[in-house]
C-alpha cells in the first residue's frame, strides 16, 4: 500500500476526537443493551482503561440503572441538575446490586466481619423507606431494600440471622433528615465510610433518629439494628432478624411512628425488582 493510501486511511487528529467518542459510546450502549446490562461485564469494561472508565461514569452506569429500575431512577432523578445524582451513577448502581456486608461498630457488635457480595435480586420500596423516617422527617422520600439474610456469623447455633439492608434518599441535600442531623450537630463517624461512594456517614442510632417502625419493617427488635446515612444520601445498615412465631401479635407493637398507609402517592404499591443475571431483565410490580 502506498504512502498516500496510508495517509487517507489514517483519520486526522481533529476528526478522531470529534467522532470516535460518540461512535464508541453508541456501540457500547448497543452491546450492553444486547446483554441486558450485565453488571459483571460493565464492571470489567470500566476497569480496562481510563477512557472506558470515563464513558462508564458519564453514561453507562446511568443507563444500567435506568434499564434495571426505571421507575425508581425516574423518581430519584426528577428535579436533579443536569441529570446528576448524589454520589454518582456508579454508586447507585453498586447500591442496587451489591450487599455491602457488615462490620462490628460501636452500636452493633459482631464477633467477625461479614464480606459483601453481589445479589441476584433486590426489592426496593418507598413504603419500606417511610418506616425508617422519624415523624419530623416523614416528608422525605427514601427507598430501602428488603434485608439480605445471612446466617449468624457468630455461629454456635444462635437463632437470630443477620440482615443487611441498603437504601437511597431522593434529594438528600434538601431533605428534612439532613437538616435534622445538622440541627442536632450530630458528628460524622470517624471509622465508618459509605460502602457505595466512600463518603463520610452519620450513625442514625447515635443521632437517636431510628423509629420503632424500622425494626418492625425489618423483622427485628428495637435496639437490634443500626444504620448509617452518608452525606450523599446512601443508607446502609444491619439488624438481627428475629425468628417469627405464630403466637406473636404484631398489632400490639404499633405506635405513633406508623403511617397506617402502605401505598405510594399514586395509590398503588410500587416496587422495583432488579435481577443481576445478564439473561434476565428488570421487572416492576404494581
């Protein structure tokens, strides 16, 4: 091949910078759509080089979240600036698909740490989220997952399993929960960081902002749980799951912390059900 032919096939620096990024992004989106936004493949892709990591952070993580939990993401992003979300889309994607495990803290003691892991499916609910809000903060919108159940890490035949749960606030910077934490001058934890975005966290237990309804929602007992909220609005926590008994009367446990309403603003119970498997798509239940 002649030198002139080589010159014609080689794009100019200007055209490469103007077009290749757009073309690559379109191709990447099509590829991930074809594999139903498999989380493991996206993790591997974003770790190849800085360019792919930048594309993933700017576009792909957001598209994955939208594909797997469209209604939840639409609610969280509504009113946000430039389609941004607290902590970044990569942090939200990790929160949707990853159980962070648990470590011993000053308010929740464990004999050994529990490692994090990917989950096959997660159910996030605004109804569950309301159970984690104190009376003064009921105007906030919070999604919380069902607890991921683990055998008691202490072993020894103890009955109570360990539950690990996670969640996310909509518009946390303007939330009543954040205003309450700041108003009470609650200090940020020194030894705990958000497992999803790495930001500092507040202990809601230390802040005395854990309503009794949170324990009931989780199937725990009051004082048998702890959860943290980071400055970007991500929630993570642990609890002891009490074995259910047919003799228990849940009606006797209700107090003023309960709304008595198990429906969202539209009058229908809303759940986003996410499946991590690359061969399965998301499902939303009404």
